[in-house]
């Protein structure tokens, strides 16, 4: 596991655990918790309709992914980030992470109620990849934007 993947996992699990007011997830390992929230097999997806409304809990779970990217980015660079997320009740929307005036992460959704990863490793790799990309974009443009 790369340094960026580990940092992403650390920020995501710490945010999830901070939301556990009653200790419901205390006995679950970090991997079990993340799999419950974000990993869906092909069989699981077959049981989710193609067109459906998204609930507030699913929106919050997606937001946590991008908040984790923002927090990990801040820890790595010292530059504060903002997460902007707009989501319709039908699961159409967009999540953006801004650092200063630069969009460092940008994701469009058309069926957010189905947003998931096939395996835990896919979640880890995607988080690391998004963080790496955010750092590269910021490095490329931060001196050009004034």
C-alpha cells in the first residue's frame, strides 16, 4: 500500500468513526466498516434498481470520500480545501474538491445510489489515485493561478 493510499484510508476511517455516536461500529475493523459502506459485489448491484432515488445516508457516504481526499490533501500540503457537492434526489450530481482557486478533484454522478467499489482494494487504489491526481493538479497550476 502506498503512502497516499494509507493516508486516504486513515482520513476516511477517522471520519466514519467520528460519526459513530453510539459505538455501533466499535467492534468492527476498519476494513469491515469500509466494506460495509463502500463495497458492493456484482450480485449486490443486481438488486439495486438502475433508476431510483438516493437517500441522505448514501449522499453522506459519498461526501465522506471527497472530504477524505480534501483532508488528506490538507495534511500533505498544508493548503485548506473545500468540498462542494450537489446531488439531486435521483442521484445526478457532482462532487468537487477545491484548493485555493483550483479544482483538484471533480466527479460527476448519474446514478449515485449505485456508487461503490467491487473490492476493498479497489476502494484503496481509487482513493490513492484521486489523492495523487489532486496533488499533481495543484502542483501544476498553483503558481499559475494568482
